[in-house]
């Protein structure tokens, strides 16, 4: 089944809009009785909404899941093309990300894990730097050493590896004053503080890593965003890489999402409507009323709103969003990363990473060997921040092709990507915050308003912007609603 | 409420058997209808049994929870004395232990975490070595450096920090041959291989760490058991300590266990019997029949048996346990650690670790400042392997007192401990394996037999012997039974 989401290019057929996804749900609507007064409505079938929905329905609560797209997964979804899974959004996980790992364990998917940077027999892992001061090929070990020096210098803001800022990174406000202080500093400003201690290669590598992590120029993102990943991974550059870009699923993220969705479905308590964007949310003392864009009205006791930060102001809330929530949403998160996939002829670049940085535009920050397709070709995944890669009549594919070819004269068999920045239901990629944003707004974004709970990866306590953060938020919202529903026996009647 | 478990000594009152525990369940039996044919019986109300029970009952399945003790928690329980929580068994957790962290997140207990090694204002953390070659006081930094050198040498069995043995420690059999090879080597043999590269202090420190981790002499435990912890913590000595002995709960582990138990209870689907040890388990094609020691017989569709490895052969199974399960249970796990608590006058030793090693017996391997009691005294927790600490008319308290006083002339206000090694429902402390045991038996121990699922921390895939391993096992057993029950609609009727 094709989703309407995703863009695909190959030299023979050109550009195609919409690509396969096993997470497209057919029939798109399942509703036993349209007049049902639900225990809860969940808006959004990404991981936050899926976890919230499952946790509610398995406990016997009646839930309506509303989703604007034709598929589950939100900003995490897999397109399987010619038998090979391409992750269009969220990809990697680690056992130190507890919420998602517990779901892998529950659905017996731990055996599905594979290492993105796996070596092939007889093939050495190779790294190439494409920096303004020159090109350099080096071993994985030397690159790791550069990464260790550069990232440690960057994150060691306090002579204690950042531990006085995030001593307990799962509670980001443990040292709120130190967090607020460093949160004002952009990644570019922090870079300027330490750049003299780095070699030119280490400097450019660090800028490439910042841009790849942030999906934004270094002056637009808070240095605490990088520091947060570092702290969550144990204040260690090797662990940082292991958490961020190592373990992915052979069955694809959509494989996991389907396990959760099916688990909810067989409870018999799940109703859903796909391709149903929400227009308005009205709240009264005893219920919540949702109006969809096609004019349908549905009521429930509680509501879980999981829409991303950058789209929160697109729904009309009555009473309105709190001033600070609305302000935070209008500021938004800054990540406009273009994550793209290439299938290139031959397996030579399976075990290869290319890292780039230039003050000029039109450069990819990095492209990484991520697998071998069934045809024996290398699959590369790339990260860029560049409008040119998504605009124009060919959706930027010619620009993207040229950018890949700047790394190497690849023979490109296909290119594909999801334009998250222009997607009306995302308006950005994984959440990364501007200087001052997190310390100022995160707690406001987490707060519920009456019967409406807000649960998005974009403001998770720990791994915000990650799969784990989505699940953290979905689980907590449902846990609160489960407690509230316990106080009102037979409230449905 | 006092549990029958636990032993307490203070100089005024002498020895007392039984200490307070908020996890004692009253009334001890809750059963709506004794003739009920349950969906599942769960044997054991430790974390494995609690998670399995909760996951089943919240989904509407009828469960009978059978527990030999008067309390929940199994080998993890808290005694609150004069307002201070003493952890009698399992204590520490980390966000890299995904199953337990997800439960903390679910029940909103992340704010309850505190650091066992927290410093006091104006008090430096101090370490004292009590080794045969001499006594040495040093800074926490110098101790950490010794630990890093010694543990890295020990675990770097392959020149790759052990990564060729446990490349993916949550799947211990990923490199089964390498695991089997190193699993034959005892910790003592591995120590002999690398001791020449260590200073005398580093040598004794390493032996102290091995004994503290294993609850057994170094020749009785496989070197892969230490290597496993090292790998799970990210192949890093600082992270190893952070995972093993850092984060504990202000509300006590029993606080978390009660959240899970109450969550199960309010479902209305939970029946239970405490103080009801099991005699026999008979399995027929369509059901399982459990006979308790007091002669009661209860039937269910499925059974989850969570009793510890060293007690598995104390239940009569019909048909019998598989040959390899029975063999593994007769070999048993080797950990006979005595974990004891002391309240000592004054706060001087709040921020202090004493580490000892001697080839003579009667020495504690370590005592650690773990908190300040409401009276302003230091709470020390100690780890020993010594029969003398639990035997004799005073349950070893005079020996234990002398061992503490060998560290420092403490004024001891109270001592308390749980004699896990002689406890008939444990027969050992957290599971640690002898050389060759894990590679040979772990998969056998995990296998279900017909309608009987075996779920104990003692054979968890990842953190065996830990709270996380218990929850991993309980969750997986219930997930399998949930799947099986789905195939038989209305099976209860």
C-alpha cells in the first residue's frame, strides 16, 4: 500500500509522490457507533499517540484515535522498497532509551536489531572528510579520536564534563540555574569558545556533527541541546554515537508501530479515523468536543493531543492554549533537516561515512553507509539543511543528486525523502531548541489544560525529539488519564 | 506492619527477627470465589511476578497471585525504620535498565531517585583501602582511576574492551562461541592473567570488586559475569559504577512494588494468597493445577513460575522439569552475599567507602556510606561473603559488628540484614553464575514447558540477577500468555 507521504526519484521514472508503507491503515475508519461518548480521544497516531491509545484500550477504556495522515507512525515511518526498509524519519534506538527498549522487549523485537555501521567481511570502515580547508580520508579509529576530542571539549562546559548542568539528564531541571545559564548560549558561541583547542579537521567535524544533530545552523540551536544528548548517553563520545546512530530495526520502525497498533486493535476498544485532520478542540467542564476539518464532531471525557510543537497553533483551542504554550508554539523548534536516502550502485560505500562542512550553502553535512539493498547496492542516508534540496519542480532531487556526487561519482539508482519541513502535520524534523527555549518553555509545553493532555516527543523530559521521548510522553499522558478515570466509576454510563 | 523476614540488632534490645515492611499485604488472602478457574496463576510476588500479574489483569485476565512470604517484593524489599528506608535486597537502578526505568516513568517516580554517593556540603568523599599489603586513604578521583585501570584490564579480554564477546549485551548469545570460550574462565583465572599489569592496590581493589559483585570467591564465578555488567554499562568503568551502585529510590523499592501491586488490584481481576508456598504443579493438556503446601488446589489455563533458580527443584513438577532445567537448578547460582546495613553514630562516614580484601575469611569486601538517617547518623551498607556473619545464636551480629569495627571504631546504633543464603524461598542473593553455567544453561532456563512459563531475574537475557531482569522476564512471560489467550476467545467460559 502506498502512503501519500514521501517522495521518490529514480533516473528511469523520474519523480513520484507517495511511496509504499505497511503502516497505511485500511479501512481508514473503524467506528462501531458514531454517537459513542469516548473515554478518550487521541489526536495523532505517531508513537506518542499509539502508546497512549494502547495503554488506555488494553485497560478497557474506549478510545478514538484521530490521525491526519493515511498511516500510523507520525515522524517515524518505514518505506519498504524492493524488500529493503528505508526509514523516512526516526530510526535509531538504544537500550539506554528505556521506553522504546521496553516496547522492543515486549513485542520480542530485540532480535530485529542490527548495527547501521556493521562492517562487511573483508571491508574496512572508511571515513572521508570534505571540509573547506581540504579533503581527508581516514580510519574509523582516527575519526573517533577526532570526535572524542572535539565533542568532549564542546560539552565540557564546567570542567566536569557537563555534569553540573545535567547531573541527571532524565530530569533536565535538576540544576535549573545552570541549565538556564548555558541554555542562553548557542552552539556557534560555544564552538567559538573552544575552537582554538581543536585542529582544523576537528573544528569542521564538530560543526558537521552539530548541523547533523540539529538540522539547523549552529547559531540557531542552543549548545544545551548537544549537551543533553551527551549527558543522556553518559558523558562519553563513543556512547553518544552508539545512542544516536547505531541500532536500527530490520523489520523497520513501522514493524514496531504495527505491533502497538494491532495490540490496541484486538482489545476491541479502539475506534479510529485516518486522513482526518482536526480543526478545533472545545472543552467543557465534563467533556471535550473535537471537530475535524470535514466537520465531524466527537466527544470524550479526556483528550490526548500529540501534534508536533510547530503545528500546535494550527488547531483552534477553546478555551485557548495557555499564553506560554501558544508563545512556545509560535517560536517553534528549529530543526528543518532533510534526511534523504540514496541507493548507489555497488557495495563499495556500505562501510563509509562522508562528513562535510562548509560555510557555503548546498552542502550535505553527512552521508553514511547504512545497509546493503537486496540488489547488492549500498544504501546511504544523508543529512542536510538546505532549502534547495526540497524545492523546485523536481522537489530538489537534482540538487540532492549533485550533492551526493560531490562526495563521490556515485551511480545513483534511487533517491527518496520525506519533506518534513514543509509537511503541514510536522513543519519540522525531530525537535531541537533555539537558545533559551528549553529552559523557558519545556515545562509549559508539558502542562495539561483541564481535560486536555499534551504529549509530544517535542517536549519529553529526557529524549525530546526522539522515539523514546514520544513514548515517554504517551505513556505518562495515558497513566494520568487512567488515574483520573478510576476516580469516576462508570463515568461512561 | 512487620514482615517475618529480616533480622535486626541494636545494643539495647539485642536481636529481633522480623522488621517493618510496607509491602506486607493485609488481608493476606483475597479471593472472590475459591472455585474460580483462573486465566493464569502467578507464583511469586517479586518484581517478575508483579509485572506479569499486572500486565495480565489490566487486560482483563483473571489472575491468582501466590506468594510464600507475607509480603510483596521477593528479593527486593524495603524496611522503613524510624522514617529511614533500608533496602534489604535489590536497590540500585539506571535509565540504561529499560524495564525498570519505564516503570519509574509510568508511576511518576523519577523524582524519587537519589544518588547513594551524594556528597554533603563541605564534606569530601573519602575512600579507604584495607588490603593485606597495607591500608591506604585516598581521594574518590584516585580510587576511580585505580578502578578504571583494574576493571579495564580485567574486561579487555580481546583487545576490544570485550566487544567481541558481548557486542550486544542485551542478546548475550550474539557471539555464542566467544561467550562460551570466555565463560569457562573463572574470575580468579582472568585475574591471574592480568595481575602483573596492576599495582598492589589495583590488584586488591579488583578482587574486592569481584567479590562484592559476585557474593562468591573469585574462583567460583565466571569472568563473563563481570564482563556482562561491564558490557551492559557501555564498556566503561565509570558507567559500570553508575549502573551498579548509584541511583536508588527515596520511597524505597517497596514504594515502586506497591504501585505495581495496587495498579493490579484496582483492575478487579486480581486474587491473591500470601504466606502460601507451593508444593506441586501438575500440568494437563488444557490446564495447570497448583497444590499449595497447605493442601489447597487451584486451576488455571496458564502458569508463570517466578521462583529463584536455587529453589526451583523444591517444587514438584508433573510432568517433571526438563532434564537440563533440573540440572541447572541443582548446580544453582553461586551468590551467597550478605548485604547488611549499619547505622553508626555521627555523619562523618556518610561520604566514605571502605574497600577490603584478604585471603583470610571474616572480612567484609566493602562498606559504603549510603545515606543520613533522620537522627543525623551515617547509614552504611556492606557486602560480605562469610558464613560467620549469619550463623550462631546471635545470627552473626557480633561477628558483623567486629567486621565493621575493623574498618573504624564506629559506635553502632543498629545492624540489620536479610539472610538470603539460608532463606528457603531464595537460597542465594542476586544470581551470579559459576564458570560455564550461563553459556550452557541460560537458554534452557528461559524455555517454557507447555502451559508453564518460567520467569525469574535469575535467567533474564540482559540484566540477570537485577531488578531490570526480573521485570524483563515477567513482562515477556505475560506477553506470551496474552498472545496465547487471544487464540482462545472466551476460554474462561
